[in-house]
C-alpha cells in the first residue's frame, strides 16, 4: 500500500502543475474504493440531506480527529464505511502513514494531490477544515485559504481574534471559502460579509443565529431538543451548513459514531416530515395520473398488460400506492399509475376507486382492493428516502387486524 500511495502522489504532482485544485479541472481518473452502495444518497438522510433541492442543503460528516489513533486518510475510509460523504479535517492530524505530516498549507503540491486522490477513491469530501490556531501573519493566512480552496473545503472552522475578522473576511471572499467562527455571536460578526459565520454546538437558538449559522457540532446525537433544533433550522431556511456528528467517547470509536449517526437520523424525522409536507403543496406533490398520457400511449399500455393474474389471490387484499418523490419525479410514474388502474378492471368495470390525500402522513395515496398487499412510505420504511411514519391506527383501518 505504501508503494501505491507514494506512486500516486508522484504521478499526481505532475498533473497538478497544469490542473486546478479540488473544486474542478482535469483530475486523474480513479478506481473507486468506496463501500457505499451506488445511489445510496437516496436511501439515507445522512447523505441525502446535502441535496439543496430535494432536502436541506446540509452536509453531514464526522470529525476525522475522532479516530485518535488513525490518520486523516484512514479516517476518510471510516467515514465512507459509515455511509457518509463528508468529513472534517484537522490541521493537527497526520495525513497518512505514507505522508507523516500534519494536514496544513505547508504541504507540497504532490502531497495535496495525493490527499485529493484518496478522498476521490472513497467518494468523501473534506467540506470542513478545523484550524487550531489562525496564523497571525497575513501571508500565512492567505496561503491557508488558498490551501482550503485547493482541497475542496467549503468552510474553515477556527477561533480567530476579533481584530483579524476584517482581513479574514476579505480573504474568505476572494477564496470563495467560508469562515465559521467558534465561540462567537451574531452581534460580534455584524457587518461582515456572508462568508463569515458561526460554528456552534447543537442545539442553539436558531432565531439568534439563523443568518450566520455555518457549522454545527453535535456532541450527543441522542440529546433532547435536537429534533426541534433541526426542525427550526429547516423552517428558518438555514443553509448551507456543515453538521459534525461526534461520538460519546466509547472505546469502539467506529461503533460509537455509527450509533450517533443513527440517532441523528432519528432526530431528523420531524424536519423530514415538514419538508415532505411542503413538497406536497407544490406541483411536484400532486398525483401524476393517466390524464398526462396520450391516447396512443394508453392503448399500448393496455395491450401489454396481462388479462388474468398469474396466481389467483386466496383472499381480497388492499394495496397502498404512493407516487410521491422528492423531486420532479420519473416521467414513467403516470404510466405506472395507469397500468395499476387497468389491472383492477373486472369485465371492463373498475371495482373500486378511492383516491385521497392523506395529509396526516404527508403522502398522496390511492387504495385499491383485490391485489397482493404492499406498503410504502406511510406504513413502513420507504426504499427511496427512508421515511418512517408511525400510524398504527391508520394501519389497522386500512388492512384490518390479522390481514398481513
């Protein structure tokens, strides 16, 4: 592994002479080493939250320094295994066994390229970068921001003195990199550009910091009040923001972080529910019925579907169908809805048509009888967005006791 990493570093060094840094440009192709399933961003909010159009515009990651005995490169591999696409780097942490240097702006071009290459291998981005001590020298500060931009960092997290904020604001604007200030208030950074914000421990009073909140540290993901905090962030339109999930300090860091991330996703449910409700009130939230199809397309679908079931059900069943998606949706949804309607025809007559919007669980539904039972979203866990809605009364009303 040492030989391979050093080779990549040397090869990438030559490429960096003519290629831009971590935010684009021609970069060497990589063979993915990520263990996350393809398309996994659609299945968990830990990844999906970063989508600004579908969800919240929140990047969720872990501090690389949480793994005290690992290097940054090794921690990035762990972040990928935890199902995350973001990580927070630290200037006090060693890069890798092959590059035993701290993650700072002093790194050579080839060393920087090797780090970016490794991050691309595991499909993880260093969206946040923690600086223990902001340089006092103006030239060093400039090199720090240039380094952050080259590494694809979106937000630097630090505790600079108040007197340096004016100069840092200028550098942040020039580099297109945010600076989230720890242990400060909205009043203390009043008058600064949008590039200067706040890094705070969750939960925090969103009303007091909403226009400035850039980075959130979650020390106890199972703590009371976090669900309300995430909901308040969403309702206040706080974005973009980096959310750092920390463990509780248990001996097994990986298992500890996995537990904390699961607690984070549970606490996100109220905010997710509110987002879905908002979407339902938009054009994308309406049922996509066969009225969107041409007569020719309907005829083709009708000709393609079977007239008799392959296996006759032992007893009548109910089917719960939802076509809600958190974006514009697949163009084939009306086709599928029309096909389902045709499947319930009996001698040319539709047995039952009962269409309604079930706002209690934020999903538009159709209910049909006499087909194998199936459930999604409202009564279980959606395959697409990992929703969970606890509606036992609704479940009993729809399917009846013992109808499994």
